[in-house]
C-alpha cells in the first residue's frame, strides 16, 4: 500500500460537511485516545511531516479530518478520553465520532490506536466492543514502542490483546518497527473494495 501524494481535504463536524463524491473512495478511520499518536502515525505512513497537524497538547483534534490519497481516504477522528477537555467539548465528540462510524457508507475499516506502555483504558475497551458489535473490521496498532524495551513488547502486547480481543501491531516512529505491518493491515481493510473497483 502506497500512501504517497496525500492531501488534507477538509474538516467536518457533521455529515453535511463530509466530502460529497458519492463514495468513489473507500475510507479507513483512525481512532484512539487523545495524544496516542494518530496524527504522527498518519504523517509517518505518508512520509510527510506536515500532512496532519500534531501537537504535544492532547485534545487538539476537535474535528473529523479527511485526508485524500489516490486510492482511499484516511480519516483522523477526534481523540477520546482526555479529561482536561471541557465537558461540553467531550459531549460533542461522542456523537460526532459515533455518527461517522455508524453511518458513513464509505467506511470499510478502522485502525484503533493504543499506547503500548499502558493497559487499554475503559474508553479503548468500549471502542473495541462497539466496533465488534457493529461488525466493523478493525486492527489495533500499539504506538510508542520505542519507550518500551523490546524484550517487554510481548508482555505488553498480551495485556492489550486480552483487553481488546485482538493482537496489536507494535509500532515505533523512532525505529520504523511495524510500519510495513500497519500498511499491510490497512491494505487488507481496503483490498476487497479496491479489487471490486479494479484498482491494484
């Protein structure tokens, strides 16, 4: 899977603002807690430093951000579970995220991003259960692996796997570990749609 030539397309807060192209591109969404590294992961996979805005301050992504690539879109959803964001803002995020995940016809799969260093939060577990209940294909990527000694990756992965019901892909921006596996997993989420449309 090649994520070259990506562009930021638009930001939206409801369905009326989504790209209106009648489903010509399948979409994969990135979900995860605030500050788990969704935007950084996207930039790294696309070999761009500035495609998606990153910040050391959690909670900055407050809209649904659409990134267009030749054969797909990647959607960066607002991070969940950050206590310092106002209750009003968090109250808006929940329905915004759920409406996109439940109603967007172009959505073919989800990449759930967690932090390898920590057990999945209640919000992480709730998201995994929600995706499973809606039969939405998803993969789990455990970021920040460079902050955990390689000898403990399996131990931390096991904790995540037991909590979320699927084995995570261990990923590190610093070393590049897991990059090919993440791209392959995303490609598989898109594969059936792309084959149907005759895209290779």
